[in-house]
């Protein structure tokens, strides 16, 4: 190798992504008593499933080269002003939010706020978001976001069935809903066995249904007051849901004022770029009486051990990890980062600022309508907010002239629609009029003066909005900046320390990977823009598809699912469609190991499948004999097996190929949950082990950050025989064998604007780098397990004593001996500056640790030393040196308030907050003490409280 080549090799991104140096690796291998990383892999991954060739992905690219290549892709996207509407609109993201939230790893690398004491900042931001939705929809309760508007509609339909007393199994859908919403509703209704009835909104009461869904403004822009119709339906016991527009609701009558049970929509136009379809936060609101039936997560108010106001995720017993197939939904990832941005957008502009924006958007539509009418063009809309529809036999020619002038408009059935937004300018109105009426000119001020000032959307809202002080205080950039920083400082993210969550793969989200996300060439593209404007996305998607094919071994990839749970759902949809195509639609039995993620059984019930649980043996593996017995019992009706690999117990099961073969022999399909794909890449693959379909968590294995609980992407890989049954899209059809299949998400490529993150990661790592990442993930996990094994029992290992990329330590003997629980250890870790690993999953009373390949040996040692020190504290409780009810673990986490007053505890202040010497060097202070979860659920309150309660 030449000197120059050697020098260039040190520029490789792999050295930035992998945390362990060569010297550290050697020391770790010595601890593990192996000669090399390769020897460890041989002891860990069964030989019968090992790949026999390197990954067919190119050589690693330097960061600057990868950025240059993706910049070239971005430049092939053509930005037009998209007036297509249908839930996607131009918007201005305030730069103070862009720089300090969207581009800030302190916000985007945080995890879902399960550990509420170290997540008070984003919990407050989410509570603000919920208050914004409550105010604008006129309903009493809102959740903390859903994936997109179309899937929110599907969740509304499912919730309507849960709470409706009607015997009917039919659901009525307003024909004016956005077409992508209807597309997703068709898929979801098929799984649930519902009958969809579509027709004019006002005909809903003519039908026997359990629920009805309306949209205002609808696809053609018409705003409708549904008060009388909703009253008529409610008298018949029908649950009503209204899809609505947040910006329109600033001015127009709210769904709650109409009597609706549910309101939902997209918060995209509150500062979040269109991004070729996402990610965007969907909102969902309902009446207080339905709070236990709401899908997704809800942020609630509680108190901490000092009685101080504190926030947490409320009513978690509704969630899939607890209720499993009886859960309200399979939602595991929401859109926290985007919900926070939307909430901050409202905070920064305040009620008056939002009214000005909404009024300007509506005024633009009014002026354009008046100008058209003056030139003899008839506009269909009697009442509207931002969208006008014009019938024309010459719609194609008008659209062509608009395109030449720089605008995308919507053409459908001899009509043309235009949707105005926050970015619309006076010159836009003039140029657009010339496209509709060649040669026409527009004096905006003159027409503005002629048009009546009254709004043209029917009844105005009667309720005030955004009266809470948080929406009326931070309107200067200086104040907003400080508020954002105050919230950020309350949270622990990867900017502070490792987040060693089992099954959640919190690895490096490199800056170079994140940079393209905010480029306008990716952000300012409508998902239904013409194909010749999205060539850059096409190139990137095609290349990423080939990369993921190489990783998974599958023949096809579907990019549409915009979360891991959506990927699960899409995979099972493909399986059920496949069975139906063979005349075997009766196959409705889904086998799921006892150790599986809660999303698995929750997803299965969404397809109307019956879940049969398969036992695990004493080593944590699938009990093959139990599996054989259950396959034999249900062979005629077996749909599939859902299995995670490596297992949820953190072990490569050696019988995996046999397990898959048993299912196939009975006519079933194998769905592999991709949560642990980080232990497979380059060493084995879902196709190699025998799976037929698998989702990939791009927000785990492929470096899209968790965003405090979202966004995510969960594309699926499919074997050739399942590829024709993957989701497609009715508005923007994706070419392939699955043309004609209905959708699972609102946009054809899900949250497309974050796909450049995964492309950058794979391009910069190359096939060799990806394989090395997997090997180092195994190295780090086994190092942690080995060092901790002398202090805590490691619950499961493989036949040669190795774990996969995560390990489970057993806390149950400690609890039995002295009453210290896994929760106490989790809270105590906060005092050491760490986020807790995963608690009580998949085994109650345990802690599951995943260190990932991005952590250095020194960071691993800090975590290990903290857990060993905590074990020493536990020993003091066991020996009686510390009281069982008054010790550093039971009182954790400790705040500044604990140490500045009187101290009467049987351990020192120093032991409480500086338990090891290095903690003091960069102390992270939890902002609240341990939160009372029971109080929060018994006194449920999910809206903003007086601001001095937060800051006391």
C-alpha cells in the first residue's frame, strides 16, 4: 500500500463513527479472552447463517465526497412553488427554531421521554404542543402527535369503533377527504374488516354506520360547518371525526364547537418543510370522556417527590408494550421533534402572529378569487380558507402555463385547484392570474380595496386561542432563544453521555449525515410534485434501495412506512394480501414468541389476526418443541411467525433456520422484526436466516436520530413472492410489481426528507465499514456483559457464553434481597449523568443494555463503573449499613434543591450528587426529583399549567 493511500485511509468516516480505537479494541479483546474481533464474532454468530461474501456496497466515501455527491442529487430536484395543497403547504420555519432545535443535537439526539426526570424540557415543549391543539380544535384532550394525517384518520376510525355503541361495522367517509387519506383508510379498514362507505358529507346520516369522517376545508377547498349534521349523527350514536387545518382553525369554527368527537390533521404548515412528504407531526384531539381510548402518547402533569410540578407520559398502561394485542394502537414512534417545532412556531408567533399569517393566507385567496371573477372565470368555492377550485375544460393548458410561471397546481377531473400559503407573495398572485387568464394583469392593492373585508369561510371561531402565557411571552428572538436553551438544558441527550437502551440503538448521528436535511432542494418539494422535478430524490431513493437490498438480501424494498411499527404493519399487510391471492385468506393465526416487542401483537390485531404466544426456554430462545406443537395445531390457518433476530433476549438463536423452515412447511410466512438489525449487517441478513419480510428501523441501525421520540422510518424488505403485495400509493404511484395496492402512509415514500441521513451513513461507511460497525457493536456489548458479570447476573448468553449487541442483567435477586428495583437503579444512574438502559423488557425485573458501536472504551467504562458503584451502594443496603427506605437509590435522582438545604440523610451530600470523582467535572443535574406516576394518572391533567409552577 502506498504512503498516500495509507494517509488517505485515515480520512475515512469509519474512524469517526466507531468509538473504539485499535489499542482499545486490543484491550477489550484481552478482557474477553479472544485474540481478535473476528474470533469473538465466530463465537457469537452461528456459522450456518454467516454471509459468505462481503456486502455488495461500494467503498467508503470521505465525508466531503459524500456531501458533494448528495449535493449533486439535491441539485436535480427542481423547486417550484407548489400550490397543490392536499395537506402540504409552503411555510417559513423561523431561523431561531431552525438553528436551535432542528439543527441542534441537544434536541434531535434525545430519546423518547420514558425517563421523565431527565426529559422535562421536551415534555414541556410537547405539553405546549398539546395545549395548542386543544385550543385550536376546541376539544379537551390532545395527544403528543401521530405519524401523518392519513394514519391519524385511520386511528380515528379505529377509535370510533372502540367507543361507538352502534352495532354497524360500516364507517362513512366524506368524499371530499384528501385522496391519500382515503387510500390509507381502505388499507386499515380491510384489516379490521370494516365496510367503508364514501359519499357526499351531508349524506352520512342516511347510512347505518358506527362512525363518520368529514374534512374541512376539503380537497377542493370548501369549508363546511358540520354542526347540524354532527348533531343528527350523535343522536344515532355515531362517532364523528373531522379532519381540519390548523391554520384555518385560527380563524374558522373549531370542530369542538361543531360537536365533533375527534379532530385531527397535520401540523406541517406550522413551520415544518414539506420534505417530499415528511416527517410532519399529525395532531389528534378528542373529548375528555374518551381519554383512555386515544391512540399514541399523551403528556400529563404530575408532581415529584418534593411536590413540585413535573411532567411525564400519562396513561402508559394503554400502550402496546403493556397491553400488547389489546392496545389502542401499535404506535411506538411518534413525531416528537416535529411536534416540538410546530409548538415552538406557535409560541414564537403567538395568537396575534398566527392570526396575521392566517388572515394573509385567506386574503390572498380572496384577492385571487375576485381577480378571476373580474375576468369572467367562475370559482366553485362558496366558503373557503386557502384553496380555490375552478372548473375548466382547459385545465391542462392552465396548469402548463402555471408551471412555466413557476407554480405546481392540482388538476383533477376537468378542474384545477390552487392552495395559497404563508409563502405566497403579491407577485405570485399576479403571475398566477396571467396563467389562468393570458395577458391579464393584477393590481393587488386595487383588488384588495374592492374586496369585502369579511372572511369567506362561514362561521368564525367563537373561542379564544393560545391564551396561556407561554404563547404570549417569547416573541422576540432573544427571549425565544433563551426559552429554547432553558428547555434544552433540562434534557439529557447524546450530547451529554451514552444512552445505552436495549433494542433502541442510540448511536452517533453524525453532523455530515444531518446537513442535507435542511437543504431547500430536499425540504421544499411537495410529495405530489411532477416526477421531472424530483429526479434528485429518485436517484437517491434508487441508490438507497439497492443499498438496503444488499444489507437485507431481499428482492424488493418499500420505503413508505414512516415508523418501525408502520413497517411491521406494512409487512403483515403484504403477507395477508399474499395469502388472499392464493385463496387462503382464512390464514389468520400469528405466532409470536413470548419475548417479542409489544408492537408485534398490537400490529397483528390490526390485521384481524389471532395471536398465539410461543414459549421461550430457560436460555431465552424460542421453545422449538412448543413452536412445533402450535404449528401442528394451527397449520391450516397459520398466517405467519413474527420473530426478532437476534432475539429480544440479546442472543443469536442457533435454531433460527429450522424455525423458519417449520413455518414455511406449514404454509406460513416469516416476518422478522428489524429492531436488532444492528447485530446483523454484514454478518448475516434477514433473507439468509429464512425471513420473507422484515422492516428496518432507519432511526436505529441507519443513523436517523430519535428526535426525542420521533421521527423515524421503517421501510420493509420483501422476498420476490411478497413484492407484488407491498403498499403503493393512489396519488403518486410508485412503479413496480405492487402497482394498484393501497397505501399505509400519507406520502409514497413516507418521511422522505430524512432518508438522506441513512444514505450518507451507508455511503460514508461502505460495505466494509458497515460490517465493522456490526462487529464493534458485538464487541462493545460483550465487553459490558463480561465486566458486569461479576456484579450482576447476565441473564442470557449463547452456547459459547456470548451475547449479541445487547445484554440483560438480572435485578430480581437484588429486589428479593433488599427491595432495590430496576427502577431505583435507573433513577440512580441519572445522578451519575446517564440515561437508564431499557427496564423490565423483555423480562420484568431486568435491565437491558445496548452500548452501540459508536461508544469509546472510556465511555463504556464510565457506564460500567457507575453500575458497579451502584452495586456497591446496593450492598450497603443489603448489609444494613443503609436503610432500605432511605438510601441513594430510593431517593434518586437528586436535584440541586436536595443539597442546598438541611441534610438529614444517612449518606453524604457528596455521595448523593458526586458519587464518583468524574461526575463533578461535568455534572448533569436532573431538574426534578422522582416523579409520582400514580398521582399523575389519578389526577389526569394534560394541558399547560401556570408557568411559575414549571420554574419554581
